[in-house]
C-alpha cells in the first residue's frame, strides 16, 4: 500500500525543509491508521524533508511505514513501547512566565535560530504557528512554556490533531539542549522522536510544555519533552534524539 502527502511550505522548520515534529506526526498518523493500537510511535528522520512536492508513504514487511522521496528514504515510523520518567509538571503560572521570557528573547533575536519555524518561530502570527519558545524554570535544566492551541489548528472533530501535538513537543528539546550547551539552538537537528499521546488536546485550553536534557553521546543529544494540562496531568510525552553540529 502506497499513499502520498505533501508537506506545505507553511510547515517548515529550517527555512527550506519541513518541521521534523510535524512531518513525524503525519507519518505516525499514517502508521496508526494502518495499524491502530500502538502505545507509542517512534519516527526516525533520515534526511531533510522536502516541501511542496508529493512524498510517498510505503508499508514495509516488518510493519513499519516509510516516507520516501522517489528512491530516497526520508523517515521511518514503527509502533513501540515508551517508558520515560517525567518531572513534576511546572505550574501554569511558571510556564507562562518562562514562555513570555523565551518569546521576548526570541523576538529580540536571541536564543532561537529558527525564527520562521512552524513550531517555535516568532516571525509567525499566533494563527500561523505554535510560537512555543521555552526558557528555564529555576536553576536546573528544565525549560518550559505555556501553549494555548489556536482553533485554526483543530481537526473536524474539534480536537488538536496528532501532528500538531508532535510539533509542540519537538522544538522544546532543542531549547533544553541549547540551555545545557550554553548557547542557543543553532545547528541542532531532530533525529528521532518516540512519542505517546495519552490524553486529548483541545483548542483554546492552556497547556504546559516542558523539556529536559537526558544524556549526551558525542554529537547525539537525548532529551525528554512532555505536555501537561492545566492541572499538571500528562497528555503527551516523548523521548528524542537530536544531533549537535559537526565540529
């Protein structure tokens, strides 16, 4: 079975390629449409994600699905189990304060190298992008932001679709590592997202986005991210692999 989808330029991450979380979420949705019931989905990104042209979704013999650009493998999604120890959720007030600081710094050109990114770019209007720019909560490695999903992103059933949730939990991992590394997120790229959605996300409701570094292995940067509701209950969480720039 082969299907196609197009990643619109509206959903860029880096200027000329798709947002990793958004495209991973689209591919995860395709996997679950074919094989429902997976507790979590792991999406590995293999190449830059082209914009504005048809890409092919293919079923693989092992149960995975792949995203192809002709003969080039772009990404692979598979159902997995995910265990991740979550931190205590920041309060909504803490997240709002941290998010305001992050957005202010980003608007001034500090701390964010991707100003037009669909997930974190401050050159987007609220109805054009998510504008999630976390900053530190206290002195530890946890970063956080508030997020109230705009109604324009809702699906026909009135909920926020999986690919938007995946987007919301992508960029914050880069900000967490940017803080740990003492700079911004310049050159950091998403390599793999393993994500579980365990609750419903609704437009117009306030949420807390949190992210934290886990461990580093050379250029490989491992991180956790989570989405909490206003009462501190997790509704989605992920473990991610990012890559630092080559020396």
